[in-house]
């Protein structure tokens, strides 16, 4: 099927609202909103925003909870010709303020600003700005100095990726997608505008369900969702629910990106998705229009140590650079550079950083230096090998360890801090080693919640007399990781007599559990931790505990009692609750 190739993120949506006005554009809880009705909502919102003074090329920070109004606001802002800067309502107040100040935003829009939207539509077709060279959005990522950095993306660059991916995988008006990624994460750009550009349906979730795989399963089942798009960790959460229920046979396509893909996830996907479905590994950077490379996984080969990164998407290209020279020989590693039509304008209001990361070669071709390490396979596919710096990827989010260290060192009494990412490449946790006056872990966590996003929060804090140095006089992060692993091993060797639930939760959260009445979520567990816990209980103890059971019985004591009843009563058969 030959699809229209639109130039702006919102152009296809308005076109489809005329072609197929009664088709469903957006689903939210029990609401099924047609293209016509959603277009009316967007136009009313645009008229309201224009009344507030927003005009072409203005920068607009948006802090609105998930739902149809959030998406309508983004489209309305772009329709005026302005740039939207999404900030999750879950972001700490200090970080929101940093983004507002760094972006030098012209306007801040919150839910209360839209409560009096005009009932009469005063925004017509001739008012819609469709300049492909306009900036569409700015998405902020972690910054090593403690200040987030904003990536400014044009319509033209983002649409290059969207047009190519929709064509490669035959995405059309019969498709629907479940938007699980937050709108300040660039996977949402594909979720929203790729699907609306082809006349498909975007299924939105409530903010309360943004980490609830039980709610995702229900939404997919009820709405016949065909496309899954997320970081690998979120599919792991879904699989923990889906593999214990009926198949999600509507799912025909999985896009996974933003982190290492566990080798076993391909088989899990095949266990609950539609027969003949596709499982696609993608990669790239926020700085290069969502994705830049892809690899369709047909099988997981024994010799692989990770899922291949793949090859460049159409109109994009990669090169591998080491010591200023381009490497073409397989097996030799270097920094991944990305070029082509999806490059960002740069970092908003930061010319120096833009010039450092976006460079020109001798042929005056522009490249983005990713900071990622890679090499070629003999067949020309790229293998991702990790990072060259102290940036990590955790559950799809780019995190600068330096940002965490700066925030911890700002706490009174902390002399120095070093953050490490411990665990294998598929399942990492952030551990912070501190020197100085010891502070209660709960107080450290409470302070950091006000200045770090949830996904950057450390899982454990360890005080030490000094931080080890390597031969170059730099902090020896490898020595710190070895020290942490020794602490974990010592704890594991001493807890054989503990209840299995306590033992598993301690391993997963990295914390010693002394109070059985503690809420597991206050111990640092999140939805992914719970997914791993459920999987461990099922595979190691033949016991099936549902997500709802954990959410309804969140204390360690309650979970231990439930698990032991199932273990004692299973009598060789699988227990379930």
C-alpha cells in the first residue's frame, strides 16, 4: 500500500479528519473519539492558545496529565507554528523549573489554562501552519552537569523517520498503538503522529496506569491493538502478565528500542503475539529523530551475545570512527556517528554543546556523535557495545551518572559521591557510594525525589571511608562495582533461612528488609521490579502471583503469607492467586 508522505507531524491528522471523519482517532478509557471530534478538540484548543498570545515559533512548555487533551494541545501548538516542550507531571518541581528556565520558554500551559476553551471553533484550515522547517518539539534528556539538555527537532527531521518506518512495516489505517511511553520520551512522537498520519488509532492510558501492565493488557485486549512500541523493560512487564493469560493475538508488530534487548524476550513475544508477528530492534538517539537503525529478528542465534543493532533506516547513515578515522572492517570498534535527514537542529540555547556533538566531516556532511560504541558484523549489521562515557541507558531512558552525583553531593554532609550502574546489560540498578557524614537512606531518597526524575533514582546508597582511585587518579568505578557485588554475595550467603519472598525482594531491591510491615514500593520496588518478582516466584517456586495481588497487598508480610500459603498448598501443582 502506497502511503501519503506528509511533511509535518500534524498535517496527516487533519487530512484524515476530512477523508475519514468517523474513523476512531483516539481511545481513552471508555471514550472512542472520532477523527472529526478530535479535530474539533484540537481546533478549539488552538483557538484558545492563540487567544493567549501563542504564535508562530513560540516555545511552549506543556505540563498536562495523559489523555486526549494532552495530545490535542501538542497538535494545536504545532498547528499554530509553535514548538511544544513536554514535561511529565511526574517530574520533580526543581527539574520542571530547570527546563522552563533553560528553554527560555515563551509560555507555560497547564491543565487549568485549558479549562475555558472556546466552544465555538475559531481555527480554520487556512490558520494551520505546515512549514516543515519549523521546530516541532523539544525533548529534554539528562545532562552530565546536573542541568537537563533540550533536543530541538524539526518537523522535516522527525517525519523522515516516521515516513520511512510506516512504509517499511506497512503501517496503515487498520493499525492501532498503545501509548505506554511518556510524552517527554521521544517514542511517543511515533506513537502519536505516525499512527494519526496513516489514519489509525492511538490508545491512551491514564497516568495512574503508566506502569501497570495489567491495565496495558486490558487495553490491548479490548481495543485489538496491533503495534507495541516501548523500551525492552516495559515489554518484560507486559510479558509477565500476558504469558499467564490468553494470547494477545491482535499484536502483529513490536518495536523495541532505548536499551539492550534481553535475548529471551523474542520467545516471550512469540508466546503471546499474533502468529507471524514481527519483532523489530531499533536504535538511535533523541538527537536523530526517534530511530536511525533497525533489525528484524527472525531467530536468536546461539553465537549472539546481544540482539544486533541492525542497519541504517532509509535516508540515514552510520559510520564508526576511532582516532579520527572511519572504520569499515568488521570486529573493530569505535564511536557510532549518525548522519542523514533526521538530525536535530541541536541543543536549544546551547551553541557550544551543539557544536561539540554535531560536527561536519571533510566533505561538509553533518554528523551526530552519539557517544555509543559499536562495531560491524561481517554481514554489515552493527553491534552496539555500550557507552564511551558515564551515560547509561536504563529502561529506555538516557541517564547521566554525573547528574546524579551532582545532586547527591549537594546534600548537606555528603563530601563526595560516585554513582555506578550495577548488574548485567539487561537489568541494571543505580548504586551511589558516598563519603562524609552518614545520612539515613530515606532522607537521601526524599531529597533526591525533588530534583531527579523517578527513573534516575538510585536503588541503594552505600557509605564508605574513601572512594578508590585508578592509576590515572580518577574514581575507579569498576572497583566500586566489585565492592558492591561482594556486599551482595555476603548478604546472599547469610540469608538462606529467610522467607523466600523476603530473600527475593532483597535481591531485587538491593536493600535489607528488617521490617516485614514495610511497603515494597517504599523499599524502592517499581513495576519492573514487581514483574521480575512475579517471574521469579513462577519459575523458581511454581507459584503464580498477579500484579493486582501485589498492588492490593503491598507489605512484605502480606506477600510472604500469600506466597507461603501457595507454596505449602500447591502439593506439586502450580499455585495461583
